[in-house]
């Protein structure tokens, strides 16, 4: 089969060769029973362990079928991704039952969670905090291929890193603009939503597909199973390595702060803040790139409206939690985007000072080195106009004038 790639996109010719111009959905039907059975057949295992897959899995699949408007490539990619998640669940559940060293979980003390607005410097902050030898973020390859638990002596030559790098290379070929909005490599720190995806209680699916029914379900359900799974997953990752302080990140933790503190009672939270308008523009760009891999183009105005409402909801949820829990005030560090990008080293110093974490000279040197190499702020989210769909005018990248929200001003002002 001839593979022709032009300007980073798979050509129409290649898409026709792969799919024959039709959606052959019978092979990758998004049905819960069929997916579970296929995962069990491929692994030879039966028990998915805790938490239960339902009703989250069926809610997600119904939303994907009825609302996502997936194109053929998207249907195939979603099917294979969900199948792999189910297979990983089966293998992890089996390993956790059979491996004696996992029966007595190791402690997780004072983990740091980065949350707040998306597109507000949290990824860069995650990378900076990972420079501390006493900190440990979950890496992309560890989350993608968690079995067996990684060993420190072998982590630098683990074949799973190469497998992950190969997958990400193909991901960048299929979604050529993704590197401009969310660069990811095998050894990058990964987000908690990828860990939560194993429970099917994850914002990952909301970010990659239009699934409003599933999103409503997710925001109204108890997220304790997702955080209990995350704790067990982190204990698995550290079971063969010295225990360090976990540094974790996801903007979507604002939806589950109550459950987060129930599972991680000594957690420390860094909440990032940024002006809503550039956040809106940048988040819309990211969503269009990610969703374009799976579905037909969405109406830009509708996407902007939904994103604006989502951002306002995130702010409201977090503010409400912090108002109800003044006793946790010293567990939060508020980080302004402008201050952070102008002086990231000082921001790291302030975080360590508030949380009373020792800051070594080695960590300072490594943070300074990484900060000096980064020139992607504040222009990292500026995409060329070819991200826009056919017929869209450049001015449509601005927020619609009628969007108002709970930030107290118009998004377009």
C-alpha cells in the first residue's frame, strides 16, 4: 500500500485505501459486551478488578455512538484505544492479585497535584518540578505500558520507551498540528487523565471526542473510584523503585477535589491562573486538533461557547470547594501565569517555600537550565491558519461577542 504524506497530513488517497470510502464499523463496533469479550479473549483473562466498569463504559460508548460523529479513522482509533485500556485493566488486575510485592502497597506521602485552567503553564511547571531528583512524575511510557512495574536500573533501556516513541510518531503524523499545541514524548510527564482512563471516569474522552452525555455523567458522578485507582496505579509504578514524592498534573482535578483529598488526605495543590480569553482561544485550538483526529469538524462557534462554559464551570467548582474548606488553605499555592512565565525559577522557589519542601542547589541548577532552554512562552499556542477548517475566516479565531460567563466580563473584551 502506497503511503503518501503531504504537509503532515494523510492524503485523501491514503484514507480511501485504508477505508475504501466507507465506515466499516462492524469490525470495530463500540459495544460494551463485544469490547469486554474481545479483551478477555486476547489476554486469556476474565476479571477486570475494581472499580466496576459499568455504568461508565456503557455511558461513554453510547455517547460516542450517538453524539461524537466519528469518521472511519476515528472509529478505528477509538476502538483500538478502548480495547487496549480494557486489556491493560485485565493484566493489571491479574498482576496485583498474583505479585506478592503489590499486596502491601507502599506509602504515598504529600503528593503535589497541579491543576487549574488548561493552557496556563501547567505542563511546563510539571516539567520543571520533575527536575528535582526527589520528585517523580508518571512518564508517558510508564502509563502507556505499565507492566511490569518499571525498575530504576532498566528504565533507561526499557523497550517500552521505544514502543511509546513509535506510537507518538504515528500520532503526530495523523494529527500534524498536535506538536504545536501539546508536544508529548515518551519520557514526558503524563497527565492524570491518562491514568483515570483505565476506570472510564476520565476527562481524556471529553477532550478528544464530542460526548456531552458522557461529560454530564462524569461531572455528576462520584470520582472516588478514579482516585482510588490512581493511588493503586502509582503504588504499582513505585513498587520496584525507591519511593519519591509524586508530582501529578491535570486541569480536570478541579472537578474532583473532594474525592482527591479523601484518597490523598495530605495532598498539596498548585492552582494555575490565567486570563480567560487567551485560555479560551488556546483551549479551542487544542480541542479542534485532538477532536479532528476522531470526528468530523465541529462548528467553531458552538465549540467556543461550550469551552467558555466549561472554563467558567471549572472556576466555579474550584472556588466553591475552597470556600467550603478554609482549613485546606495552606495546601493550595496560587500561581499566576504571567508571573510564572516571566520568572519560572522564582515561582518554583515560592512553591517550595510555601510547602516547606527543601530546595537543593542541584534542583535549582536543573530548573534554571530547563527554564533557560524554553522559548515557547508566551507564543507557544499560536497556530498557523491552516488549523482552521475550509471556508473559516481568520477572525473566527476570536471568541464570539455574545459569550459571557461568571468571570464578570465578556470573553471578547
